[in-house]
C-alpha cells in the first residue's frame, strides 16, 4: 500500500451530510489516504448515507474515529493544517496544497488537514488550532469547491509525491532503427519516382528533404514502419501480391 | 480572468446524467475553464438536471456546444488528449495531468481533453482520435474517480500554471486541425480500399483503427498533411493529374 508514516490524517470538523463524509472517504482512498477523523458529526456516527456515497471506500469509514471536540481530535498531531478560503486578518502562513504536500512529506511526526462544515467552513477558533492554512488557488470569480473536491486536491498532491504512485510507465515501442526507416523511405521514393513526382529534377533534392523530414517526425516503431510498407506495396500492386500488414 | 488562448476545451463524450454534466461545469469554472463541448449526450440537451448541479457555473452550460459525433467536436482541435484508465495494448503516449498541463500551456493551437461516458469511458475508436492519453496516477487498489473529479484534476493542473506561464512564442506550426487529418485519412482509406487492402471485411475496423493511430501519431501540421495528400494523389494518378507539392 501507499500509506506511510507521513500520510496526512483527514479531519472533518462538524460535517453535516453523511453523503459528503462518504464522498470524502472515496476521494481519500483514490489517492491512498486511509485515516479519517470526524469531529462532532451533525447526524451522529455511523451514518447510513455515508456508505453508498463512498463507492467502496468502506475501509476508510469503518476505521474513522469520532471525537467530541477538535482539541481531542488533534491531540496527537504534530502538524495541523486548516483549509479555508482566505480571510482578512489571518495571522498564519497560507500555503497551497502543493506546498502543504511538500511539507507533509518532509515533516517528522503526524500531520492532519482540517476541513470545516459544508457551508460555514472552519470557525476562527478551529483555524486557531492550526499552524498553517491551506488555500486552494481557485478562480477568484467563481469559488465553489465542495468538501470532497477540497479533500481530493489535497490527497492528490500528497499522492503525487509518493514513490509508489509512479506515473504510468508507457510501454511504447521505440522508434524503428534508422535503417528500417530508410528502407521505407526508399520504397516510397521509388514509387513516387515511377509516377513522375520528382519533377523538375533540380528540385528533387529539396523535395526529398522535405519528405524525409515529414516521415522522420512520427517516430514510427518497427511494426508501424512494416505497416506503412505493407500499405505502399498494396497501393502499388494490389492486395494479391502484397503482404498483409501484421 | 485566468482564461487565455490555450485553455483546454473539455469534451464530454456520450455523457449520461445531466447532474454529472453540471458537476463537470462547476469543476471547470472553479479553475477558470469555460469551454465545454458535448458529444451525443444521452438525454439530449439542454438537460434540466445540469443547472442545479453546476452550483452557479451556468455560463459554462449556456455556452456548451453539442455535436452528434466526436469527429465533428474535434474538427478544429490541434491537440486531442483522451482520458482513460490504463489499458493493455495502448500504442499512444500516456501522460499525467501534470505533464498534459505543461504541454497544453506550451502548445500552439487549440487543445481539448476528452472524457468518456460515466461507466464505460471512451471506446477504442474514440481514444483513436487522440494523440495522447491522460491517466491520473491513482491508488492501484482503489481506482474510483468520477467524471467531475477527473475533470477537476485536469483543470486544477492547468490552472496552477497560469500564474507562471506566459504565452509561448514558439514558431512551430501546430498539428493540423483534426478535420484536415481526417480528410487525409479518408483519401488513403479510399485508395487502399480500391486495391483490396481491407480484406477480410471483418477485420476492416481493427485495421483502420491501427492505421488511424499510426497516422495520428506524427502530429503533422497543415502543410505536411497537404504534402502527404499530394503524394497520395500522385501515387494514384501520376504527376500530370496531381497537384505539385510546394
């Protein structure tokens, strides 16, 4: 699993709808976060609406810990981040999810990210529990992130920094060796020559240079070069005499 | 506003629920993307469920363009990306949302990102229209991104680059719009068909898909596409009846 000692704990403070708790769990697990804490969920816990919305992230919900106060929920946490839209009068550092993820991955000890109630967000005493604030740089003319979206962006940034979540390695074949490409180009030039394409003669070199550039650009692999050669053969002689591609 | 000439267009292919179209619009506008296209939305358009789910992103929905086919929707696009979970046998480069955002910000011409239907995703012929694939590096044990989440991560990565990236001054011609590429491909298919290349008939679709992938890969610009079409004309009719390439 991707989880390591520094994976941040997601703390939902006074969440309202069970559905949103489930969606947050799903967002977390998509990016390898598994530890959720709930502070004074409005409708109690467990909440029957959470499971269906989690789309299979039941393990996160099953292991969620519930606390009556935020103080209890963060008692063992070394680095508390509060998510909020930026407010006047804030006297704490404000960081992006990117920077927070960098810090969390480098920090010794446990980190947690606080998310407030769906509409009202975190109040100032709750923000006061945090050392730093995370603000997502959002469209200033339309800021409308919901809880699960805020969670997923923080989880995604954390996940990007984990060695185990490497970008998908492409299994793409390398470009064909130059000799194979040259064979294909010669075949084409020969066909074009028969049809009178290289006329007038004094422009032949320039024209061939143009075509060579164009045919080098794709980076076709050996199989693709064979396919092109097969097509050329068919265009010249018809299917009966030509090899079928692949 | 953050919007600039290179902001990617979000194309939802065969979206099912209006609610999900609305959520995608909200996700887009949160990060400054405003241009949405819909290909064959299952329940028609406009859809009364979309507006409430957009949470105020009505401008995106109001301006959404609807197309019957994906081919029409991407006709004017130079850089088409397909989002997909990883599949075996993919013969295109696979990039992360991060890398795609880097590329889109640096690329001349219009870019678009395709998102498939909610459950089934993009089919292989739809993926075949794209030059590259975007895959979000997700928890391998629990991959459950919904449409709006996939959209928001791509939009977020694009948005992050807007403060930093100035419009590129590259003089490289962009890939030809998709419609020009399609014209070239149709010309080739027609010639191959006359020569009996597509035999047996039950393999035609697969073979055409292979060729389309191969011909999409180069990213030929408009001039290169014209050159290829000129060559094809000469191969068919000889120099006398064909246009000379520049």
